[in-house]
C-alpha cells in the first residue's frame, strides 16, 4: 500500500538534498512505518504531510479520527536522537515523548503526538512569564536527574562537549568553518585564551555536566495539560554544562514579554540547582559564563546535516550550515544581556 502525500514543505531550503529524494529510501522508510504501526494496532487513515530540512525529514501520518504519529529521520551525525529519546523515556518517564519505535542504526524514530505545543498555548491563552518559570524549573530538575546518565548518553552517540573540553570543541569548529571572514577568524582566535579561562572557571564552580538540549524554545515542548510539560526534539543535544540550555529559552521568553523577565526566569531555572554550600552568586556567575559558551552548542548543531548538500546558487539559502555555525561562533564575542546579571525583584 502506498501512502498519499498531501504536502512536501521545504521551507527556505528548496535546494537541500536529503534521503527523501531517493525512491528506494522512501519506500524503505514508509514500509518500516507501516510495520511498526501495525505492531501497535494502528494504520494510516489519510494523506501524510512531509517537512524536509537539511537536518531532518519529518512526516506526519494521521491515524484514527483525530490522532497522528510522526516519523523522523535524522542525519548520520544526529542518528543518536532516537536511542536517546528511548532512553530518556526510561530515565525520566512522563517528561519526554516515548517513541513507538526506533531504528538507531538508520536514525529513524516513530513518535506519538504529544498534544498541544507550549507555543500554541501561549498564543491561545494570556499566559505570562510565570508559565515560562514553571517549565524552566521542571526542565532544570530533569537535568539534575540526568547527571548520573551522561556516560550512557555518550555511549549512545550523544556528542560529548563537556565543560572542560569546550576549548577543544571551539578549536574544531573554528578550523572547520569555511564561512568566516579573515577578520572574524582573527577575532575568534584572539578570544581563545579568554574562552579557556571561562571554561576553567565554569568547571570549578562544581556543577556537573548533564544533557544540554541546545535549542530549547517554546516550540520544543508540549503542554498537554496545565502544569505538565513534555520535552522533545533532541537532535541538537550534547553532554555539556546544563546551564547552556537556558539562553535559547530565555531569549524566546524575552521576545514575547520583554527583557525585564530574564532575572526571574534565570532564578526559576536555578532553584533546582541550589544546595548547601552553593551560593546564589556562584550560580548566577555560572549562568553568565554558560550563557556565552552556549553558542558553541548552537554552532556545533549546524554541522549535523544530511551529507552532500546541493550546490548553493547565488541568492539561494545556505544548506551546509557553515554560515549559521559562523554566526553562533561570533556570538561568543557578545556579552550576555545585562538583565541576566541583574538581581530579580521577586
């Protein structure tokens, strides 16, 4: 049985080359979906929609009257995502999507629908910053639980970008980037000694490495019911300093509510990390350092794309990630917003 495809959405990446372009791959992937759905007593009931990006192929299949499942194919450098998601469902049950099936060798996952996106809840309701504080606190508590599983994550293939090794990550990203201008490269090379000092100071503050989502914005979690959050989309993740997860979420909140919300969001995120002997000043200093260093995780994620990108014509979108990776490397030169170091007014 062939599945009907209603829409293939390529966004601004019209020239991206992914496995979806290969008939044999499509048939193998769709056959795998069919078999796994059958094992769960499900079948596709209507046309599917496809979203193709350089970093993933995502297919939505309608099942039943109102339900849906999602097939995701990750590139080889992100093939760990399925195995990681499956393991997270064991380690922190109920806090992440539990996959219906995973093929770790091929980077394939079959996922249930998680309900309403947090972003859609924010659009529909008059939810204020407190909703962000709640989800950041839950996410930080989950990260603390995951501290004891970092070795297992690395065994699954999750990239290792531990705090003490971030200077090496920086060196590899800088050496491999083809989009930096000579003056930009020189500025980053000059920054290298300071970056090493930041990493040493951050490691010395004693907060253990955990899972850094690296792209935790309001479209990367579900809020199926008030007070409950379900996190997903781990293709950009790494084992690194946990506080590197905060900036993307905080920037998303500031775009909606203004930068004045940042001190309270920071403190809500830090609350699960407080413990005897760990001062508020130390935690806030760790945020300050990790805020800047988080750019390395974003820069690294942009090189986890499907191989053999199409030639980029003049005026076409960049499809190999070099420009985006360069942008994030240059963010290392920018100070965190002043609100991040401000004292919360409660």
